[in-house]
C-alpha cells in the first residue's frame, strides 16, 4: 500500500469539501456566486457546483472542523479578502490533518525554538554582492 502524505490527502480529498462548505456558508449569508468565484479564484460554475452539492461532498467534515469552517466564514463575511480565505482554508486543512493523522502543526511551532542552537560559524560568514 503506498504512503499517503497528509498534504497529499488534503489535496485529493478534503480541500473540495472545505471549499464547498465555505461557499455554502457565504452564499447563505448574501454572497453571490459571482462574488464567491472572484474571492475563491474559481469559475462561477465550480462555485455553483459547490453550493448545490455536486462538487465537494465526498469527504465528510467533522463537527469540530465545521465549527472552524463557520468561524472562517464569519471572518470572511466581515473582511472578504483572498488572503483571509487562504489563511482560513490553511487553518481548516491543518485541523483535518490533526484529526486524520494525529499531527499538530502547533506542536511543531512550540518545539521549533527548543531545538535551535546558535551556530559557532555565524561570525565567520561574510556576505558580499
């Protein structure tokens, strides 16, 4: 059986479901399909398929993940920017990886600084143009 890496899993299965749930939430709160397509950098037909359940319904999102989807959607309603959408989707995908694989990126960040050792060579490096 081949190894499936967490981000590969997200790309193949969960990302469409995440985008669909965000599109449904924002559409039900007044965003037009055209506005969503521009925000998501997608075609209007893709957004329509997300909203109508024809795309993005293959991976069931957990209750915890749906809570995060709601929070991201609310933030986007207040500030509809592509950057906020990208950050929100990133956070949701990290939550799914944590649920599916037991891996938390937050733990990585906390431990990141503990393993840093100051280089003894730092003073010997010269930078030139």
